[in-house]
């Protein structure tokens, strides 16, 4: 039989604080591993979207210098000015 327990963040923290130091470390390592996997997936997704935006504007992300990439992202992020097209 499986049981699901729903806790608030505060309740989860309170429970984790009751663990011995070694078990706390195990929990932190596991959470860190899961966050890392999610981060890699987000980075791949974001990179594919940036490449698509470049292609729409006739640019090649791989051929751009680091400064050109930074400028391109800066243009996209700042809504108060027009993006280079």
C-alpha cells in the first residue's frame, strides 16, 4: 500500500531538520542531482529556442562571436528597445 503525504514547504523543512546530519546530506545530494538534470534539460530547450530565433533573423548562432551572442540576447531580453532583425 502506497501513501502520499502533502506537506507545505515549512513542514518539509521542519521534518528534514529532524534528520541526523548524514541523512540530511543524503537528501541534499539527491535534490542536487535532480536539480542538475532539470537544469540541463532547460538549457537544451533554451538553446534550441535561441537558435530558432537566430534562424528567423537570418543569423547563425554557431558563427556568432561571444559579443554578438550577448548583444543578441540583450536585445531579446530588453523589451524597451527594438531587437536587431
